């Protein structure tokens, strides 16, 4: 009877050990996958932020050019030029 108890205990210990190893490797794989996904998301966010900054700089440059063009037209005391009136009507 003592032999069967030893076999059962050994089988339980081997099963526990194998389960522990399997769980540890599964957890490691899950962590690695999550880190890869996180790095991909960070790269995408960085790219999108760079694109946003470029678009914002272009917008500021175009706004400055538009303002310069509007200020370059010297208003005549009699009336406004036709293109200036059209631009004011568009707003």
C-alpha cells in the first residue's frame, strides 16, 4: 500500500511541475505579444503626431500667406477692389 501512495504523490508532483512550466511559458508569450502590440501602437501614434504637426505648420504658413496677400492690397479711398469685396462676401 505504501508503494501506491508514493506513485500517486510522484504523479501529482510531476503533473504540478508540468502545469507550472506550461503556465509560465504561456504567460511569457502573452506578455511578449502585448509588448509587441504596445510598440506598434506607439509607433503609429508617433507617426500620426508627426503628420499632425506637419499639417499644422502648413496651415499656419498658408494663413500667414493669406494675411500677407490681404494686407498687400492697398485700400483705395474711393472703394474696395472687386476681388477684396468678393473675399469679404465669402466669409
